[in-house]
C-alpha cells in the first residue's frame, strides 16, 4: 500500500491568512493521482482537488493543488470561516486507495 | 442527481453481526468499483473493503479479513457490507464510495454509525 504522510497535523491560522498543507507519498504516484478532501464534523469527505491540481466542480479558486511524484501541496489562498476543517490527501493510482492522516485547520 | 444512500448500522454487541447497504442513483453503478471506508471516532479515513465493478474481485484490509464480506447487486444498484464477529475496534462511521478508473473516490454516501458495545 502507498503510505501518505500529511503535515502539519494541526494548522492554527486566522481568517484571511494563507494555508499550506503538505502530503508526501511513500512511492511516486503515477499520473499524479493525488486528491484532496475537506471534511467537516458529521459530514462525508468533500472532494476539492483531483489529479493533483484540478479543482472539483463548484470548488472556489482560493483552493489550489500542486506537486508531482511524491510531494504534494494544498494551498488555501485566503481562509474563509467555512474553510476551518480537516483536510485529507488521497491516492487513487495504486490499489487499494489510501488516505493521509489528515491536517486540521483551526481558528487561531 | 448522483447519490449514494446508506442504510443499516446501529448499536450491536461484540460478536454479533450487522449488514450495511448503499443504494446508488444517478450514476452508472455497474461501471464503478465500490469501496467501504470507515472512520473511527476522532480518527482518519481507512479503507475497509473494495469490490470490482462486476463483483468478481474483492479485497479487504487485514483487520477485517474473514469477518466482513463486501458484495453488490448491479441489478438493484446496491452495495452491501456484511459484518460478522464484530469487535469494539470496528466502531466507526462507515461510508460507501464509488471509484471510477483512477479517479478519486467520488461520490460518497452520507455515512452510517456502527457502534460495537456490550
């Protein structure tokens, strides 16, 4: 299985600040099949980014993804109040799919 | 509208069984591999079981092998998870999710809580 390691575990920021989340894979991901999800309490994960850098339908452009190979980044350019949540990276290029441990973005 | 609607779940004693269902609408269900993913309280996401689009191939995470069975009925557009010999560490919210090709898991069901407790 591909192991995904996310850092930091928790990010304490204020609304309007920039958030940078990292995800490192234990092996190179083919065709950058790396995605990012947002999850709020009591809700299912919501797809934000797929293919490392493509935004899913309806996702605001303050969310952006980058990276390739084993190192990937999710950037939220200016945090809105609704962006405080847990974020997971996910690889779907190798079976079984796997998830990172998550980064919690909390209000400072 | 693409939807996965889950049912089943609840509180069960250790050693007992439970079956989860996941009914699909608005998508070509028989073109999707399907996953069960769980999330223990306060923890991250963990894949539990996967079935190929036709149900002929099934895989399980080590901790549930021999106890859980994933299956599907494409004529009913429904996915199942039969959970036997439940243990306290199976307590989690269980999600079903579709997997098409190499794309990420999407869509997801709403989740259902399974609580194993005496």
